[in-house]
C-alpha cells in the first residue's frame, strides 16, 4: 500500500465524520484510513463500530497526540504514514497529490498547504483554484502538524514521534527539529490544500480542564537543548522564513501556502 492516513481522535465526532467523508470523497480509499480513538466518551466509538470499513483502534486511556501517532505508524503497513488532524477537509486527490509532489522534490516528510479558520467560503472552488495555481511550488525545510506524511524509512532512521505527554501538542515541532538535525529532506507543497478548522480537540480539552497550555513550554525547549538565547534565535528564524515564503508565494502566484480566514476575508499567516 502506498499510504495509510492515521487520525487520532478524542470526542468531537462531528469533525471526525466530516474529515473521513471528505477523504473518501476525494480519492482516499477506506482501507487506507486508520482511526486511533484515545478513549472518546461521546458517540465516536458507536460511529466507528457502525463503519467497519474504516479500521480503528480504541485506547482505554488518552495516549496524547504523539502516542497515537506512533501507535498508528507502528500499525500502518505502507510506504508512507500520513498523520492527520480530525478537524480538516481535503482537496481533490489531496493525499496522492501531496505524495506525488514529495517524490518529485525528493522529500521524505511532506505537508500540504493550509487554509485555517472559519468555513464561510466555498472550499471546493477555492481549493481547485489554489491547486491549479500553486501546483509545483515548495516550502523547503518546513512541515506542519495538521497533516504531515512520513516515509517509512524515516522512522527507521531517526525514530518515531515523541510520546512524552509534557510536550502537549509540540510533538510536530520536536520531530521537525529532529529531521533538520539529521538532514531529512522535508517540505510543504502547493499541490494539495486542507481546510483546518483550528485544533478543535485541543481547544475542547483546554475548555474542559481550564488549562491554558496542555504541555510545558520550558520543558519542551530544554528537551531540544535550547537555552534562552537559542530559543529566541529559533523563533526569529522561523518568523523570517515565514515572511520570506509568503512574499515569494504571493508575488509569484497570488496565494500563500498558509492562509487564515477571518470575518469573511483572507490574511496570510506570517508564523509557523
């Protein structure tokens, strides 16, 4: 199999069902989807049981995003493992188009472009126009945690996603840094587009628990071996890169690979 899409979920059934329906409608076969249920208490278990064509695993406890990603990667028998949030919609042939672009550019980890925020626009029409214009474009040396595909050989080379719960949603950045330090070629491509509603599960957990941050930021940077000054340089370089990419993409194509939808209009995301 070319790829398996691993989707960690914790409640929020409406988004999970919508995500899976979008994948199926846009070229992803049912047997290429694997849902990791981190102990949902809503209608998610019943919905998954009623859809046996979608492979799923139910955990008795919440393993966190990193734990579910690693669990899914271990179970996925495919050349690529696509790690995907459940609160997304996908463009036509998004998974195959993204992986075709990765092969073309020689990438071993790849993300699609991203539109985030309110769904008050025609995503299908926007995605078709975006992909037509942006196919072939590349942001080298960056991927994002909403959706990223990893070649099997990368896991064999540098290991799986970090399962440390104290990272609290920063597992994607930890893996990005690990890839960069080990010269793994990574990038984001314009050949596919996702609409991301915006970290729905994390927001729900924060609302329920009253936590402002699900992890420990200082612990995260310490784990990367970054002191205060290295942390500042890291953030500044990410901001400079984002601004440079946006300027080039806007100037050449009229779109940016990361855009935010707010109050009926678009603005470019100048952060990573």
